[in-house]
């Protein structure tokens, strides 16, 4: 895996199917367009989803998304629209992604997908929907690859159970992504402080954020998540947010992702190293804004300095006020005018 901070995952999901339809091209060609755009936007990983409608959901499972954005009324009908890829297609996307310098993964939703993806993915991503599917999680964990687990719509105890199950297989290379399983997530429900809760609760694993908040003009949600400590950030990716379909309405487009990457760099810049020292940019202000001992009256050579003869004033280029008790009682070595900044060679 790449080692960017944060590690940015472009969740292609199935958005490219709608792009393929709009452009009258194949889904595979559209998926490659998405990979190209994600690489150009500065993403670290292109992520897809591997499933078949018949193995992920029963035929009458109702929709749980915004029907005004995606009108398909059952999960099975929606998944059927987007389950056309097979092992060879994902292998082609994997190889293509790697030629672009990005990592590749695809979330498996069944055992067959989990097994054939082992030869391709740089890590396994577990959907929030499978957090309680412990046998499935353990089956994947036993393969020994890094596990990144979204934990939307879960109690902390359920997160703990899943992470313990992974560790029981001997796999300790784990990341947890805070997630809200609502499409789109209202900003008031983003609850980004959960990132800090997860970092305290699971100090030995990476913590990140999988975002479903609709992009704002400045991509503040992702910047805030990073500021709060998210080491991995995942967001749905589209080439056109105006397309109708399952995820476009809460996805980010290449421009959004570029803004996010710029924000991450800005956050790094303003956070700095944490090392408390005097910076180069502070050297001159440090001298000019601090104080020195300054005479309050004219003094002749040989006169003894009294407490009332000195006052701390800017700049800090002379004797520091810290040494006032040493200066008091000493003689001046030359005639000095009022407001003279005292230096050690004068007394």
C-alpha cells in the first residue's frame, strides 16, 4: 500500500455504470475513465465492489436510500443493474489501476468474490453491512491481508466484536473507518468526533473515515475528519454529480477530490511538527517584541544604578529584565542618556 497521510480512497462503487450509459461506452471503459480521473486528482486507491444480486440480498428487500435520487424500489433490483463484472474484469481493472500508480481494492460481498480478489487487492475493505457477518470477516482475515473495516450503523460493542474476530485469526493489520450508513448523510449526523472515540478505544489500529456527506463547496467535512486524526479517508467518486443513480448525489467529483487533497496539505502545514521551539520566522520579532532594561534618567559614569533608574521596555536587544537584581547596585561605566537600552559592557 501507498503511505500517504491521509490515505485517500476513491470509492468508485457502481457509479461508472451510469457514466457508461450516458456516454454509450462499456462499463469497463467507463471504469477506466474513473481510474484515470482518480489518479489525476491525487487519490491513493481505486475501490470497487464485487457482488452478485442473488448472493447479496433477497429479492424483496426494500430500498433504504433516497428514492427521489434513486427510484429503484428494491435492493435486489438495484444490485442487478450493477453486478455485471466478473473475476476477469476486476483483474483487468486491478492491473490498469496499478499502471496508474494507485492501489486497487474491491469490497467482496460473498465468499467467491473474497477468494478470487485475494490475488488482486492490496487490502480488503469490509462494508459496514457485513460488520456483524463474523464468519465472513474471519474467512477474509485468515488470508493475512490488511483489513479496513467500515463501522456504520453499529454500536461500539459490535465494532469491538468484529475487531476481536479479526485479531483471533492472527491478523493484526487493521484499520477502522467511522461511517454513517445514511445516503446522503446530513452534516448534523456526521458525528466526526467518533473518530476520536475510536482512536481512544482502539489505540493499536489505524482509524479513518468513510464519508457519505454530500460535498460542500470547500470540502470541509473531509478536512475536519483529517484534522481529528483520520489516517484513511474514503469517499464515493463520480465524474458527474448530476447523473441520476445510486451514489452520484453524495459523491465527490475530481474537482472535489482535488480540493480535499489541497485541504489535507493545508492542515498538515498549519498543524506543523508539534515541536515547541523558536521558528526562523520568529527570530526578529523575538528580539524586537521582548524587553530589555532601559534607563529612566540620564546617568553619569560611576553612578550606582537604583531600582527606580531602570524600567523594562522593548526591544529585547539589551539586558533581560530577568537580571534586574544583578544590575541594581552596579555602577555605569560611561555617561548614558535617559532611555538607553542597557548592555553588559555599560555597567
